[in-house]
C-alpha cells in the first residue's frame, strides 16, 4: 500500500492558491480514480481506494502547511508503511515555472516549510515527491503573500494540465517505475504566453 499526501492549507480561503496545488492533485486523484472519502483522521482528510492495481491512501493534512509532518508521521505509523518506499508527497515549488513538474526520489526541503516539517517528523529526507511549479515570486513581493495568492488565468490552465500529468506520473510511480516517470514528466516545457 502507498500513501499519497498533497500539501496545502485547509479552509476555503486557501482553495486553489499556489500553495495548495498538492491539495488540488489529491482532489483530482479522488475524482479520477473514484476514491471513497474515509473522513478525518491522523490530522488529515483522507480516502482509501485503488489506483490501477495498487491500494492507496490519499490524504490532505489539516494541520496547515508548516506542520504537515505531524499528519504524515501519524499516517505512516498507523498504516505501517515505509516512507522511503511507500510514500509520495506532492507540493508547490516556486523555483519551477508554472506547470512544470519535477519528480525526485529524495532530497532536501529546498526552503519549503511543509517538506522541512515532514523531514523533521520522519527523520529522513528519503521519500518520493512530485513538485509542481507555481513560478517565482515577483521582485519585492512577500513570499507568503505570493504563495497564498491565486494564479492568473493563463498560469492556472498550465497548472491544471500539470495536475493531470502528475496523476499519470503517480500511476507509474505506484508501479515501481519512478525512473520512467522522471524521464517522461520532469520539466516538460510549457507554451507560455509572450
């Protein structure tokens, strides 16, 4: 069994913001693969179902971004999964252009507070992750204000396409094809409006 966690902030005011693309992916997986909602537990809203032939738990932590690791630790402990091989974390990345994807088998937090907390709670940075580009903050902007903002329409379209590609990449990852997913989906160039 795998646990797929999308990072974001709960409550309506954060819906579809840059920082919540992880939540958007989980919603897409739930709709696409008809994963039943199981309720709230382990500090997350979660569902249990199947993606292809693989049993999965999909989860959206309700701890707010900076404490995401508390939920991830509870989920991995309760379901006795090995985070180094059976956990996939999906989240936003300001160092990637909107709509780009980067899949990694492990890595540092790269300044992302949600990932920083997960690494601290799990005691390892060796877990699979999918980063979705939300674009760099404009000069002079506050980073928190930027990531909690919404996408302009053209960027939203690119991010929605990236969410679909992320779901396909996750399918491959669940089949043990992480390298193939990286080769197929890492940083596919987007057509950006001049």
